C-alpha cells in the first residue's frame, strides 16, 4: 500500500514562507539575482551595460574592420556610461525593427542607434533626453529624374522597417510605393540595381552613400527636429534614466558632445540645442 505524506498546517506555512523569501530575493535584483543595493540601475548583469545597436548605420553606430562597434552614438554613450558609473557597455548588433522590443523585454539594458523619440515608441520604451537632431534625405540616382520629395508620387521608395523615416514616409508620401528593407545597405543595393527609385534615410547616412557611390545624389533634405534621438531603456527604471540624463547633459555642457559631433559629422550643420549654453546662437540648415 502506497503511503502519502501530508503537510500539516504548520508545514504549509513554513513552505509558503520559504517560497516567498525565494521570490523576493529573485525580484529584488532582476535577471541577475543581485540585490537592489548592489544593482541600483537594474542591469541584466551588474557592472555591464548590454547595449542593442546597429552594425551598419554609419556614422552613428557601425562595426569597423576589426568588428568593433564605433561611431558617434557609440562614443557618446560610452562617455555617458563612464560619467554615470553604471558599468562597461557591451554592444550587440540588431535589426532595427526588433531593437526596441528587445530592450522592452529586458534582453538588453539600453538601445543606442540614433533612435528618434516619438509618442508611438514611448508606448514601448522610455527614453533619455534627446541628444541629436537633424534631417531626413531623399537619396536617388542622378538618372532618376527625382529632384525633390514632390517627385516621389508613383515611385518605389525604400525605407528601413521600423525607423522614423518609414513612419514619415507612410504619412507624407501616400502616393509612393514603399519598399521595406532590414537595413540601409540592403536598400542602397536595391537603389543601385534599379529595384527602387529612391531611398529615404537619415541625412548623415545619405551623405556617406553619396560619397561612396558616384551615381547617387541627395535630392531633398527634410528637417526632423521634432523627433530627436535618445537612448532607449525599458520602462520602470527611473534610476537608470536619471543617471543617463545627468551624464548626458554634463557631456553637452563641457563640450564633449560638440567634439564628437565635429569628429563624426565634419562640415554638417550643428543643432545648437546640444552645445554649451554659452555657445548657443542659431541653428543652421544643411548645405548640399
């Protein structure tokens, strides 16, 4: 005859108490299991900041010949993380279309990829204060006959899925046929082969492609100052957000932001709102 072991009421209470302690210990430190005291920014791994980024978005975030991440956003975030003493950044390339979801789901601590701050994206993640604003560009071939955004009706226009450019194109180019790509390189390859008539992307990236491919040209530049780039973090982490904002504004005020901008965007218009307060005068427009 099989014997059954029954827990008496006192045993049940003890087991419940033990389970509660285990759950409390796990929840206090997030994925890492460390206490809030040891992990105040609720990082996946205390001392390391796991960063979701892009490997092909030059000059913002890209990998060099050695496979290391570099670019304006990478250097700026590395400086900010050091100032804030939140941990050592480790960058990992992602498709942009899934980047914010990965941050929201705590697969990464931060998203760093010149991510425009929009109301729609705020439903998924929180953002630091803005640190970059610029222009969106219609990139096309010199033989296309496209001279401005007014010529896009009836054309096949490339956009990178999930980007600010895609959202803008959906709203403002209703008579164009949008073709979605995973990244800029794939879209520009399609443009060069004639599969699309133009590609709608960031001004700085477009400038780089024009320099790389003589057959391409910048047909139009559209201001996008209403959606500045910010660092994306999962919702409900004010300690990390406040630390990033404090360090970010320090980097702007002491001239670090300006130095990095001049390094990565030589000759490009400089948004004045990120300069030291003593240097803010007026915002220039881009010259082709």
